[in-house]
């Protein structure tokens, strides 16, 4: 997390974070409290280094234990969240400790944040839902505060030297539990606030993920689709068009979200997928990059879910479909890398003969929680 300094918004820094797989989030302008956790982490590290110097102990052992210490909000340590396990520790710990999944950690963190906000923001209250054409009168100071807190952009008309404001559109930053009484339905959101991309319409599922609220974006390729008559690698090209949103708008949605996911499925018979570095099919990221892994895998070239847990039909391959047999098989899972989502295009091949068939299915883009 950084502020919005020009050095952090430059093209060189964006390429650096993208190539390194680093999720870069900027703090809100004129709201320095949002960078408080980064400052707290620096303070904790400095205090720990000072104590090790005074006691003559190993500072790297202290850093190791810090990374193995469970956090209060997720009940998981930093090492566990990064590697899926704790590193070796000098302190005794139970061997039977259950390792939490990445999705479980994100859900627990988001739920605690919402609970803390409700407990400590005493002046927070549910606002009356405004509709087009409603005339509302406020003091000027209250209007500015409300717009910064609850509205990212509103179409309005203000008469000169008066305190009467006409509000036409009520725009949220994201579907979330800040509006606990909001119902499931279509909403207009503006993830990056004033001066950025245009607002766009999404579906808000306010009861999903333990009532955290999920932002859902549909597209035109959600149905199960048959692919035939394409022999060359990547000969079949399916462009994905998202409902009322372009890639720039969706990138602004994924950036501040704690978690984003998109389900992808590939059903095959006598047709291969990734084939250990000689792929016939792949998906394309929002930046136009050819991706070398499939759903259920955060990273790792030419692998599907079975390649990670070693449950593929053929042990020498990373996907079930790579066996290229006459039996119908399936490789599926969630894509969860926010830096590459949503899927922009699907490419397939190896489906020229009557025996070679495949179906593909791509789910909606779903994001929830705020970083």
C-alpha cells in the first residue's frame, strides 16, 4: 500500500508490480488514516529490532516469530497466508493446527472489518434510499460530508445561493455491508470515485459470502459452449464482452477488492488443454497476456487443479484433459489473481475430427471485501 504519489502511479512502477505479482493499492487522497496499518507495521518492526539489539538476540529469529504469530482478524499468521503453512518456529506449537484456506482467511478478515466499523463508527446510520426526482434539502456542510462518505459521484443540480439540491442517481463505491438494509439487485457503482472511470451497473448479492455482499458482473459467454472444427492451437477465439463495463472499469473494481474470482470449466474428449508446455488452449488476461495455467491454480505454468494435488488421470500431465483419451473429462476451478482478472478471451484448438470435442464455461466476475 502506498499513497498516490506520481512515482507510484508511473508506468515503470506499474510494470514492476505486475511483473513481480505484487498487488498495488493506493490510500484514499486526503485520508491519511487509511495508511495506518502500514505505519503500524513499521513501528512494530522498529521496536522489535531495537529490543534485539539491546538484548543481543538474533533479529532474524525475532522476524521469523513475528511472521509465525497469528493475526487477530484472520487467526492466521503472515507465513500461513502467504505459503499456506507456518515456517519452522523456535516456539512450541500444536502439530494438529488446521491450516485455513485463502478464501476463508479473506472472508474472516472482511467480516471483522465490517464488525469493527459498526462498533466504533457511532454516528453511522442507514440513509433513506433516494430515487430519481426526489428533492432533498441539506446544509452545505452536510452535503459535502455525505458525498465524500457515501457517494462517489452524483448527478445533481444546485440553484445558485440556495441550499436545495436535486439528486438523480445514488452511486455506491462497491456492494458491501456498509449498507446492511440494501436488497439484492442492480446498482450503479463507481469504484475509483470522482475523476476516474465512468460509473457502471452491476448486480449486488448482499446475502452471499455470509452477508458480506458480493459485486457481480455478467458477460455474454456464460452458457456452456461447444467447440468443433478448430485444429490449430488457439484457432478458436472467443471474445468476452462484459455487461455495461469495459476492462478499464473492471480493473478499478478489482484493485480495491479483497478478493475476486471467476469460475472457468473445460470439458474434453480426445482433446488436450495445456499439455506440459505445448498448449492447445488457454485464456487471455485483461491486459492481453496469454495465461499458462487453469482454474483452481493461482500460479504455476501448465497446471490445473489436479496437477497441484496430483490427482490427474495421467500422472505425467498437469491437467485431466491432457491425457487425450476417448473418455469425457473435466478441468475446472476458480481464477483468483486480481491482477489478471477478468478473463478477456478464450482460445482453443485440437477439435477437428468427429471424436475431438470440447465445451467451455466461464462464470461471472465476482468481487467482495475492501482492502
